[in-house]
C-alpha cells in the first residue's frame, strides 16, 4: 500500500483534538522527551541542565501541562521555545517562565501576537463555532482559578530572523524560520544529535494534509510559495522523527521523506494549475471546480481544501475584484435584493425550484435559492426546510473529511432546526 495513504488512514482527524484536561497523562516521544496533548501539544526535552519546553498550550492548559512535566523533571527551565505566536502556543508561557528562563521565538512573534489581538473579539466569536469545547473549558478554568493569570501574551527574550543555535545540558538545539506555516513567525526546532524535528504547525495540525492557506475562522491568507520553501528546508534536514503539533510523532526517515515529497508535488500542482488557469482567462469559481489533485498526488484535505486554496491563490494575486460585475465595486451586494426578486417570482415558486435543484443533485444551487427565499421571509417553513435539506445534503456529500466544512454545516443545521421549531 502507498505509505503516505496508509499514514493518512492511521492518523486521527482534527475532530479528535481535545483541550488539555486533568485526567490525561504524558506520552513518550523519545528517550528524555515527553509530550502533553492539547489544542497544540506542549513538549519537554530533558537535559543535564534542566528542561527545555517547546510550546506551552493555552494559558488554562498550562495548569495541566506543568504538573505533568514537573513530575518527571521539575526544572530548572533554562529555555522555552515557541514555534509560532498563536494563542495555543504562547498562552501558558507565564506558568513555565522562571527568572533563569530565556524565551526564544522568531523575530515576527510579536507581530503575530499583535495581529491576533487586533481581531481578537471577532475571531473569538467566530471561532466558537468550531472550538466551543476549548473556549468553554478556558472560561470554566478562569472561573475556578480567578487568581491565576489564564492567557499570557509574552515577549521573547531572544529573537532571531533566519536561525538560532544553542546547547543546553549536552543537547544541541537549532531553530529555523519557516514562514510558510500558519503564521509569519513560524519556525521549527531541530535536535541534530538525534535527528528529531519539532515541526509545530508549519504543515498545519494534520499531517500529511493539504495546507490550510486560508482559515474560515478568521486569519490572514498564507503564502503557498513560502510554504513550499519551508517544506524544502525541513526536508533537507532529513529528520528521522517528526514531532508534529498534534497527535503522535511520525517515525522513519523514508516515510517522512515520502510525505514531504507528496505534499510538495500536490501543492506545486495546485499552485501552478491555478496560475495557469488564471492566465488562460478562467474565473475564480471555474478554477475552484476544475483544479483537483490527480490520484497519484492525493494527500489529506481534513484541514485545508484544494478548492479553497485555489480561491486563496486567485485572490492573493488578484485581490477581491473578480471583474465579473460592476456591483462588485460597491457595498450593496446581491443578497440585498434577494427579497425583491423573490417577491417578483413568488416565494412558492422559488422554493419549488430549489427542491428541483436538490432532487437533481445540485445542493449548492438549492441553497442559493433557499437563502433568497429566507431573505424575503425569515420564518417561511418551506424556505427553512429547503435550506435545512440543502445543508444536510452538503454534509452527507462532504462527510467528516474536512474539519471546517463539516463544523460549519453542522452549526447551520442546528440553527435551522431551532428556527423551524419556532416557525
């Protein structure tokens, strides 16, 4: 069997991710290296001079991670290393930081944290659709431990642009910038003596899956060219153990190389096909439908999706103007005249046409008609039922293959069910 596809089948999807909780135990990574699972895993490397912590989880999760690490190696903690500035990596720093601790991160770490802070309110609200359990857990911990600082916003003691090397207690550490990851400050941690690489989320939370170059919970677009450069930098190290940001490590130089080769080929294909289609005059939505991975380049799409990456590449180069309609230039959008069109056609005729589309296997078209009908009458049972059926058809087609898509569809289905119960 194809080893890449076999690994895809063996590794869990993102729905298996759980925030750190009191009943969990450490998991061994390699001799003297331990992991503690969470929204992003925290890791501890034991050395003759104490411990080096790699990522700290959310602030509330550090209350779980730290006692587990303390039981094995209580310190001192000469270094904390951050592979990126997202809240699930930096939030627990204050719980681990001691007077002797040096916090090391890529030079753009502060910028990444500031980006998060600027849209914190809107992104937290939107993220709740997918991360309800994690956010609720954080709120609960804050209520039970009001005296504990829950979510840190730390500043690094040591920042580096391209690379940084140091030794601690006989263990060599090398950090390399990989800005093609989830953030502009993404980096990896390399233990050259043992050929172990901590990849953080440079490849996203799922490996080997297509990169999530956009995220519908809210974030800046990510650059596929930089992703490819970062992948090649990691591959050149030839790691024998890949310690990912989520779930168990991936062992074996040949398997890791095969996965990285496949990811490179898949991303290169989508990137080049999208650019070629753009230059051939194809519109963004045609390319979203047409650009698909051939079977030989199959990787997972559990977090990122090829069609969404196509759209991101198009918009990343061309911007939001599609040059298809003058109305794109103005604030008034098509949905704002839905009610007028439905009034002209009659809401019964619109929902009937939507049911025909759904029966013909066109749930996207059915959904558009349902949305138009609901714009005309938010409590119309026929329109609500059509929207519910369209969402259910889309979910049945997608299954649980993509965390974001299935999460959104389930959220909308639940909302429509509540509205129908009141209609």
